[in-house]
């Protein structure tokens, strides 16, 4: 089924109206030698599938996986203690139900404001929520995902300061750093990594390095909670980063987790000029890594340098409130090569999920989610540290994720967990944040005390196996 | 006034201002609860916590559902409305694909699970990788890019890496990228992000001006970005000459796959000289637009460019060969000359599931019929409208047809003083999304019906367009004041940009 509903008779009628004998005539400007002489040879797909066959084929492929979590539903799945940038949070059914209405799923980018008031208002509300979550003044209507949002933050800092050095905390997620290196690779911008001694970076070190570049630093990028789960001292670090050097002040880029903003000090409270992060924890299923949601906010002074879509409030001819895309002269379809970014869309449907999630949770709900993450992670950390052979790899405050030194290879624990339906954490060596006897464990509000005890039992048993 | 057409908005009307979620907020209200904390509370050190919770709206369950349900009623969508939006390919989004993406075996996968836990997902991605390569007529595909513009960016990085490689293109000075004056705005913007210089190639009669091109290609040229069929709705039959001019000069031909819906299964870019291209799954392969995203922009390349593709790549072990161990499918980071990572994790997975499902449903013959039906539908609309809507490139008598979309510059209509914006807003009254306007040339409408609309819908669109053309003559003020049936009247976009209000209370 290719979803075309024109009948043979109708096609004849249409050809007659055009005045040609067959569809091939319509390809008059396609030289015959470029016309495919045979059918496409699609591996394992000699012909199209009926819906029933299609569902079987999809079920077979979905069934060939051992999912960490239950996706958008409730119940089932494994016990997931995996994090590293993607987290298994509770998704209220209202998020699936409301964000996935067909009027949102199948709508286009809201260029035609009068026909898109629903989406535009929702994104205006999303922007407002993100500014309140981050403590900054301006948010766009979202970017692709976390890593590219950080890239856009850095590029915005480079473009608005005209400076060429970017300092990045060594405790940034290694994937984010890798993407940043890709993007800066062909640009006249130099990236330097500030080592994270003891798992975190030091304000003094930041101050020293910023000073050493003699006023040529565009941005200082610091993630908190960082990739090891530790809470960085944004206030001290950003204060150090923003000490004027030779008349220039660098911009502070905070890489944040939106759930942590429910409990911890917000980027804007700590002196950040730009905040970027991944919105996946806000009601977006894990879905093997995508699509996710790039969150992006900044101080008001940077408004006209923002990448991506911005929704503005306005009035109609009768003075009634309405919403439209605005400040489009920043964008690629107007400005071409001089645009603030090549980005052409927001992640509409994911922004919709996030905004419904934040409305559903409200301030008390988000605070409770964040607090439960914090308490349960600390309960798990304490219990695990009590198991002979295990200890926390780092001291210092953490949020909902922590690294454990393990007496056996982390992979052996992961393999043992598979048989029990427990995903105990990520192998730090594979993630590029430690060695093979370290496990990065994330604990969300979804995990119960009993499930955490099952994790502890798994870790205990893992030391008994050969 | 609505002439019997079911404009979506008639239920909503223009009576009220839609309240913001913040205006529905009542202190203490809450829509969702959580289980009670079942572990001891840990100490939260002084100094790390925010002074107070984020100022989010506080609403109950009914208010939450009503708010977003009413917002949905204030939005056009493909499910409810015809979207003849040129260059955007607003085709039907099959419901079965939405169900597929939500299967727990897909939606519940963590991106960092071991390969052995995600074999079904990797198999699907591997199959899609092969399918898209075959459709492109090219050798290898990367599924990583998040969107069309991101695909462009990734492809340009690949081209750049190839020319920087002493054992590859070995011409690091090639930093110039050519693009026709009809190119998508993302083309030059993506070039700029790669540090490339963009030079615009003029068009002649809706096609690339070959003489101008010859004069512009030189030893600094890395590639030309071209859309074919082009944005004027024409298959550029000089494409092999374009390819030859570039290849003779050591440069590459890049295809923006925005218009693949006209040729999928009919003609393969690799066969007409393209070296590298991107797809838009949300155009050609029916993945929903979602008010602006998520899309996906896989890229396809010739073999000599494959070493530079981003990591990771989905690979298959020698199928069941003796001595092979480990799972059949795996994610490989082993690519010495890779441009690196272009995003976290592995592509827009659930979008790619939908794309796979669409191709699987269509099959090889069905895909060809998609293209042919899209071209048939566009030519039918053009033929029915051309008497009242002038078309610079369409003339069946002279065997000048369009591809899957066409451009009209409606001079007679514009002579009444009615503008294209007026026409667009009047279409909204009829429950029809306006076509693309003023692009690729000024004062044009670009119309793309796609293959999934019924003949009745196409005929109704013709009737509405002719009716608006009549109104422009008989009652232009009615058209100029449109929309009349939308939830709001025409919005002041100039004021919005002059005094930006981007947040509530901000």
C-alpha cells in the first residue's frame, strides 16, 4: 500500500485534462537514459507490504530488542539505571495523549500564523517555561538535541563577541565535546579543554586560563550536573570566567539538565549568559537516542543573535492577542549565509511533549520529581558503597547519577544484570569517562526502594561469580 | 461564506481570546501525582538548591486536557486540511507508522544499551541504510543527521574532509561552494557553518545558466549544491552537463533531496552524476512534520566519500559465517577518516522507524507510483489552473510539464491589487493551507499537491482558487480582509518583530 488513492479511471481523466496519453509523457524533460530501467532492488523487500504484513515485520524487529524501559507506556521493560545523557523518567499519559493529537503531529511549521495559533501559542508557552526553568530571559522554540544545542550556544557566543577561543570543562559529556569538535573543526575557532581534577573543574583554573588568553575568550562551557553526575560550582566558575580581561568579558554557557532545574540553582541564578541542554527528560521516550529536544535560553541582550525559531506575541486587526514566528531576519530563509544558524525548524512535537509535561507537573511536581531523583540516587549510592569491594569514585555533591568503582569489570555486572532484567548502569570505559571497573549509575524517580535493593543484590552477587 | 467547505475553525470562531496556560493557573492545583518517596530523604547541602521552585503553571487534570485540546482545534494539519505547500511535500502520514514508533521494543530502548540488546533496531537501521542507498543510486548512507539542513551540513563536512585528505581529494584550497539562485536558504547557511564560501549561480528559464556556471567553476570550487527537480518544479535536463563541468574541474555535485518525491523509483541521482545527497524523510517518506519537527536528513555518498561519513555507522557481521562471533548487527566507530560525531547518540531513531515502515509498505513498484502520481497530480492542477493563473514554465502544448510541483506568477490576479498574502489568507477561510509564496521567484505561488490527495480534493482546490480569482475582481476588499473564519484575524507580524514579546510576562 503506497497510500495513493487515485483510481485507474481517475488517472485517465487527469491525463486527458492535461492532454497527454500517459504519465511517462509528463517526464518529457527527464532524459530516457536516466530513467530507471527496472524496479528498485530493495534488500529483502521484493514488493510492498499490506498493513498486516507491515505490522508483523515491525513487531518482529521491535521484538528483537530487550528494551531498557517501557517506552511511552507504564509497566514492563527492564529496571533501568542507565543515564549518560538519556534518562528513564515517568511520562504522564497526558503527555502522550495531548502532544500526540493529529492536529499537532501532522501540522507544518507555523509560517501561516492564522492557521497555526494552536502550535504557536503552545511554543510561546514553551519558551516562557524554559526561561523560568533556566532563570534566563529569552528561549527559542527548541533546537535538535542537547549536543547541537551546546554547539549553537558556542557559535552564538563566538558570533556575538567576535572572539576566537572557547574553553570547555573536561567534565562535559564526551559526545557533546565530540560534536563540538566536529563543528569547530573547519572554523577559525580554537577549543581548549579544562581538565576536571577529582571529577570537577576548579574556578581558579578557569580564571587562570581565561586570563592567559588575554581577552580572546568567547565562551566558557560548563555542564552541571556534569557527565559524572557531580554538581559543578557554576556560581564560582562563572564568576571567575567572567572577570574582565583586557576590557573583554567572556560569555558563560551552562549545559543543564531540566529536571535538575526543579531542585538545583538555575543557570541564570549562577551567572550564565547562555543555557543549553537536552529536553529528553521532560516526557520524551528514550527511543534509542532520538528524536530528542534541544533546549536553548539566553540573556535578553543576545536575543537578536539567537539561533532557531522564535515565537512572538502580537495582535490581530481587531486588537485580539495572537502569536507568530518573529525576528525571522536572523534566519536562513531570509539571511542565507549570514544567518545566525542553518537551522530551519524546531523540534515541534518534542517541544509539545516538554511543554505538556511541564504544565502537567507544575512547580511542585517538578520539584518532587527532582527531589525523588536526588533522594533515591543517594539511597542507592549509600547502599552500593556498603557492598564490599564497591565505593563511590568521587566525593562531592551529585544529583541523580554517580560513578562507582567496581571490584569486577563493569561489563560482567551488565551481563549478569541482563539475565535478571536489570540494566545496572553504563560501562565508564565505553562511555569515555573512566576505566572498565567503573559503572555510571543513574536513579530516577521511577525506581522504587525494592528495585534499588535488587540492583544492590546484583552488584553483591557479581563479586561472587568468577 | 465558506461555500460548504468544512473549515476547521468554524467550531472555534473568533469570539474569545485563547487563555494561556499561565492564565489558567491556580496556586496549589496539580495534574499529576507521584508515589510517595519510599527511601529515606538524603541531606541536601546548603547552597545547591534553588530558593524556590520554577514558576511553572499550576493546573488540574481537566484544565490540562482542555487547554491542549482547544489549542489543537486552533491548528491546521494534514489530517484535516489540504496543504499544497510547494517544496514541503505534505503527504499523508500513515497512522500505522505512529503505532510502530511507539512500540515498547523501539520507544523503550536506551541509546547506550549493548548491541546484543538492540538487534531488532539495528537490523531495521541496516535495512534502511541499504534501501536509501539503492534509492539514491549511491554506495553508502549515514542515517545520523537530524533534519534536512543538518544533512546538508554533514554532507558539506564530508566534502571538506575529502578535499583536505592528501590521499583523498588532496585540494585543501577548495572552499568555494556554488548554489543556484533558486536554492533553499539552508544551502548557503549550511556552507557558512562549514567555513565554506557560497557563490550564487544565476538561472536562465528556470534552469541553471550553463555558460555562467562554466565561468564560475575553478580550482577553488569544492562542489555545487543543486536541487533536481529544481525549485521551479522542473527536471533540469542539463544535469549531466552540470555534472561534467564540475567533475572535469575536480569538483563534486551535491543534490538537495528536497524534491525526491518527483523521481523516487523513477530515476536515481547517482545515475545522473550526483556524488552526494541528502534525503528529507519528512518530505519523501511520509514522516510527520510535527509543527516543525522532528525530521531526519540521511545522506548518501559515492564510495570515495564513504571514509569520511560520521560515526557511528550501523554494520552487519558476515551473516552466520563460521568463526564470526558476537551479534549480527552492531554500531561501528571504526572509521579512521570520519568527520566525527554530528549529534549525540544515533540519529532520529523513531523517525527512521516511520521511514522504514513507509518504504516497506510501498515497495519498489509502489515507490515509483508515488513519484508518478505526485507528478500526475501536479500537472493536473497546473492544467486546470493555467487559464487564470499564469505559469512561466508550464505549457502542455509545447511539451513543457512540471515535476511534482509548479510555479504560478498570477499577473492578472495581482493586477487587481490583491496580493499573494491576501490569496493565502483567503485560502485559510476555505480550510486549505496556503501554498509557498514568493519563492523561488518574487510574486509566485509554488503549489505541490502530493500524490496522496483524492481527485475530489484537487478539484475542490481548483474551484476555490478560481473562486478567489473571481473575488479579486468582484470584491477585492473581501480577499484583502481575509481570513474571516480563522481563530484570529490577520496578525501584525511587523509589530511582533519591532517590539518582541517572546515570553508571558516577559
